């Protein structure tokens, strides 16, 4: 089968996260010698997230692919830039099918092999983008996405100022006395990251109240949102003010009443009051009030707690208070507050739910939801990421200061899934449970399989000594003595964040050793050459394969475990020149279907269904 036609397109005027790029076909300038090469997918589920790559050579005789040249501007109508969307499509006999999508890393203008007019273009996919993104802590990320730029929060800085807004506004202590330093009332906050809060009552009973004023970015508003994380077990003799947005006469506030219930109230020309549930149980709760369209809505832990009618505010707010109010007449909160936030926007129930669940201590978020959250917090357009809905629960971990790629690699390892960029350039999570449930996509006869197909077992898939540490410092150890005797010691270490930390950590350590104590046979490097293999393997079939696709090889000859074996694709690479060759990195599915993580002894944090 001869090499198919292919098409290379670049969106010269669009940014890397454009939802619908406008592509220009540059195929007329792309050479087949040297061949165009491309790859995508993870190498395998135990390795770090691998970025997909594409490289091709263009005819640059007139300088149209030289950055900064007038010829490039004339040819493409804009200045030539890196990080422009690019995609490869291959003709399947009927239509062009997209085989690779990413962005340009380097236009590479210069001499190649002594030929002045050739330039090599290098490109990478969304997985590479994930490696360049450093995540904030997860609550901060959700706040940034939802309420920027009108929010402020407690910082993790151990020195003054303790409270600072995103635009540099500092909170002023307006009630209580700071006898030592700002660190005196700095406390642990919600969530799994380095989140901090402040104590609003000292050991002697003296409370603290704060105010943020001056150039708050509210503008002329007819709507507003306020919220905070609060933890208290005290029912006061008066109203305990959590946060208040005010212009001096009109205000919207959240407070705890004398029955321990959270109240959301807007006092404008008329007053609207919503009474919520009790929050004085000593646990972290996210509370929020949203005023918009003549209604005040109250949310507790991401769920609506009711609404009431109220007139819209008629004046621009001039200050935000927390732990007290503008009149300084109410009871000071006895407890801890964190991530106070406000916005001149009416946050949606989804946005408030995202903020609340980001700091949840229940850790029941599914892997799919967590994956989507991380991509969203990282700033990726929703067009460029997706996740299997069948994924199990993610072993949650802190994100602050780590790359998106690093976190996703940890997810892939713990859940034995694959993180990769699809043909369409979408960053995708494929949990192993979903991969094994996928039906066969292609059946190959013996003559279509490279005779060099080998089953290998190597120590990349071997763990027989595991230590799992909890966030409170407890460590749990598990080892398989037989495997250690046979293979030597192969260790791994991980950290688990969970309410029932000891049980989760102990069972996870045992499972890691059970799962990896003997490396499984793996089929690697299935190669299909478009010019030498059977013509029954059409371009349509090959282009339909992706990471997670299953290939059935039957019947097989030679020293293999069986006459028929099914493999799934961990990654793929292709080369298009005078010939077209596609190579798949594969792993076997047969013989492994019986390995299922026993979730009966684990809590929701570690209910990680694998196969």
C-alpha cells in the first residue's frame, strides 16, 4: 500500500488555546524527504506523561517560513509566531482524517544539509503544554477562575501582611489587638494544599476583625458575590459576622445566628434574608451569598440553601469586612476563616460548587471530575481536555507548585490509566478499567504482524516493597518476600491524603506490592508498514486506532503465551515519506483481567477500580 496523501495545516492568526482555529493548508511546501514524523500517547502507564511530537521540513526558498521576514507576513497575512495551532490529516481513501494536533514550537529557519531553502518545523501537543503549566493550590485556582479580579484570600506567607488581595490590597486589623505578630492567628486551612486560615478569637477570648478598603475593583454593580471558608464550634450570644460587603448604608453579609445557623442577607432598599443550616459543628464549611436580578441566594458547601427577594444595590461598595462588620456592633466570630472572596459578578452554582469541592475534606471526587478540575485550573480551554466517566476515585494530592503534567502522571500511575493527547489534540485520561472494557478495534492476521514481535518482562513494572505515608506523618510498609528473593528489592513510595488515613495507606501499600510483585509479559513495538504489510490493513483502520484501542492478533506462531492475544495501544508513532509506517507501543490484556483492587476495606479516597 503506497504512502497516503497527507495535509499539514497551521492556524497562523490563532493562539494555542483557540477553541475553533482557522487553519491554512501549507502542504504544498512540506517535503516527503526527509519524511514527516509524528508521535502521540504515553509510552506506558508507569512512565511520566510523554508529550507528542511532530517534525517536518518545508520549502523556504522565498523566506515565507522565516520569522520576522516580510515574506512571511505577505504569505500568511500575519507575523509568523510560535505556539500557533498545527494539525496533520491523512487521506484514508475517502476523506482526510485528523491524525495529530498540537502547536508549533520552532519554525527552524536556516540551512539544512547545505540547502539554503529548507527549514525544519518542530511541534508538540497538549501534553507538552501540561508540562509547562505550574498549578496553584487548588482552591486558589478555582477562585482565580471564578471570581478574578475582585477576590482576596488568606496567604500562606508567614510574615505580614497576612491577608492580601490579588491586586495588592491589604486587610487592616480593625477589631482586636495583635499583641505579637500576624503569625499569632495563622492557622491551617481547608483542602489538601498549603492552605491557611486565620484565628478570629484568641486564647483569651479577644476576637479579631478585618477590613479591606480603597480601590476595590467593583465598578458600577447590580450584582455581587461574597464567600469564605469557616470553621467554628461556638454558638455566640449575637450575630457572628463571617463577611460583609458594604457601602456604609447598604450591605450584603454572611453571619452565624444565635442558633448556629448560617444566614445570607442583603440589606438594600428592601431586605432579603435566607436562613441556612447549622455550621457550628467544628468542620470546615464553604459559605457564599450571591445577589443578582432582585434575588439573594445562599450556598453552603456548594449546595443551594435557598433564596429571597431583594432590591438590587444602588451604590458601589466601599469596603469588605470579615470577622466583624462596619458598625462593629456584632459578636466577633470564634473560629477560623480562610479564603475570603468577593466579586462584582453573580457566580453560577457550578462556580460556587467548584470552589466548595476544591477544599472538601471528604475526598470523594471521581478521577474524571478531578482531571477536569486540574485542567480548568491550569487555564486550558474546555475544548482541549476530557476524561472517561468510568474512572474510579482519585488519590488526591496537593498541587501547589507542581506542573499539570506531574499531577496527571501521578494519577495515571495510581489508577493505572494513560494520560495522552488524542489525534484531535485533546488531553485525555483513559483509566485502565475503561481501556479493558473497550471492544476490539482491529483484528490482524499473522502476515500483518512484524515477525520480530516479542513478549518482554522488565523491571519497569516491578514493585515489591512499598511505603505509603499519610499527611499526618504515619507510614505504612508492605513487602513481598518471594518477589524480593526472585528479583531483588524494588521500592516505591507515595503519600495519601484521606480522612481515614491509616486504613487507606495500609491497604494501598499492600495493593501496590500485590499488583507489581511479578512483571507481566508485554507485547511491544507492533509495527505496520504501509508498503509491505497486507493490503487488508487500510488507512481507514489504522487512523481509527488511538491510545486505548485494542488490537487482536490471531493466530500467532512461535514462543508466545497463546495462539491469540489481545493488546492495547499505549502510544503510537508514524513516518510519512515515500512509505508510511506506523508503530504502536502495546501491552497485553490477556491474563490480567482477574486483577481487581479490593475496595471493600478502603474508603472512598482509595476506591480505585482498575480492571
